[in-house]
């Protein structure tokens, strides 16, 4: 079945924070109705990825980024699947129809699959929260940090690199008690960091820029509520 709602974006850097936003939109798009529509759409998209209807397995999705123009609404979403299964075209078309009615104009869905959960801060926060059911904090942070590869570039090489962006640092914080821990205080906070969050190595005249994206995800386990917060530091080359 052909999918008339799903399209492939040109350039969209992983790690850009999502949320309620409008770009290149007429004044009418900034009214209360449009903001409310984006809130409802955010919940619909979250439900789409969290239910088997979308992928036959649980998928992790970023927060959507909305781009509203006079003739259509473009919705960008990153998602992560651990296996080789793909999104269901029929389900995507159904979601597109619902969103088109919600915004009262055509909707273009740009769903971009990420092959690593650490390419988006909100996806990574969810990924860590899920894995706390089986692994303790030390094992989780070692596995994630061990998978990262930090390119070693001198300031003079920033303009010549073919990498559109690369991660320079990451920080993980879990507030609350985990089921994999022994008895600890309710206000327990665990933090781990790797790499650098400093942009001092980027020359002021360089086209490269430092970006720090962050996201938090809260959920519950048998010991109560806990929150995972993630910070990802990147250098984006815009040349």
C-alpha cells in the first residue's frame, strides 16, 4: 500500500530538541487553536509509536517538531527500533488522516529512523529508563559510553571534516530508586559524564557550532517514580 503521508527529509540533524514550535508560518498559525492542535498531535504520535499498531514492537520516538506553512504542516520525528522491523504503512496513513483533520490542512510526516538511541536525547532517556528494569546504573552508563566514538579533531580541521555533526560529550542523571539497586534513600541521584561540553576549542570564525540537547523522561517502577535526564553535546558543521 502506497504511503502518501510519509516523506524523506533532506537534511535534519539528530539530537535537535523537539517540542511545540512553528517555522515559516503565517500569523494565523500562531493562534491558540494551532498550539492546541500541536499538543494533541504530540500525544497522538506518542501513542502511535508506543503501541504494536505502528511496528508490531515497541518503538522509541523523539518529540515531534512542527513546521507550519500556509499550505501544509510538516512533522519531523526520529524513532528507534532495536530490530529490523519497519513501520506499518497502513497505520501511518491512518495517522496522517487523523492529523490532517486535526490541523484542517494537509500533513506531511517525516519519520526518520535512527540506528543508535544516543543520537536523540529524548529517545536515549526512554531507552535508559526501560533498561533500568534489568541493569543497574553502572552497567547502563558503561554500555552507552562504551558505544560512543569521539572524533579527535584539531581546531584547524573543523572546517574540513565531512561529518555534518558529531558527539563530543554526554551526561546521564537518574533521580529516584531503581529495582536493580539495594535499599537506598528515596532522593538518590546518580550521575555519570563522559567527553566534553566545552565549545572553547571551536574558533570564533568557524562555521561549526556547539549544540547541547537535553531531555528528561519520568516513569515508575516497584519502588516509586524516577526520572532519567540526558544531555548530549555536539559540534555541528554548517559549511
